[in-house]
C-alpha cells in the first residue's frame, strides 16, 4: 500500500476571491495551493526523510502565505492486505490513509502551522489518489 498525502490550503479572507470558473466545485474555489508529493512506504504511515524535507518546504510556503485552512488528505493505492478478507483489507486501508493524514498534520504542527487550522481525512481504498487506480496498478504490473 504505497500512497500519499495531499495538502490543500485556502487563502485568508483578506485576499480577493477568485472568479468562479465553470466545472470547478465551490469547495475548491478558494484553494491557492495543493501539494501532492508526500509519499509513504508501502503499508506505512511514518514520514520518510524525503517527506520530512518536503514538509519543511511546504510549511514554509503555508506560513509565508498565511494559509487560513488546510485540508490534509491521506490515500492508499488499490493493493489489498494479504491474508485478510476484502472487507478487512478495505478497513485497514482506510485506517492507513487516516494515519497518513494525521502524520502529515502532526508534522506540519511541529513546524509552526496552527493545528486548529488543519483538518484531516483518510480515503483508503475507495478513493485512491490520482495515479493509484486499478488501471494504473494493472499497467504497472504488466496486466
């Protein structure tokens, strides 16, 4: 279960609101930055040294731009846990993705991002991150 965390930050109210483009959900209209590059080792939620360095840079950007709110989303790929039922595997993937989001939020808090501005959400197997779909997995495995 390799995977990643996605960090989405919104602008403070003092910035002008963007013009609403079509086909974009209202929830994304205030987004000013999305980071999609926090990767984890297979089946793990502990931050790698590379992820820690990336979070140093990300936290600097968020602090510099005065992010009002930050959504940290945890994801897994579509691999099943071996030796358990599909239902149990789905539960384990959900827990893993929740732990990944919490791990990133904790690291951001330690770098000065106010914890009360962050929310976390784990999506597990049901909503794999972009590029971690069954079709992508089958292609990578030569299926």
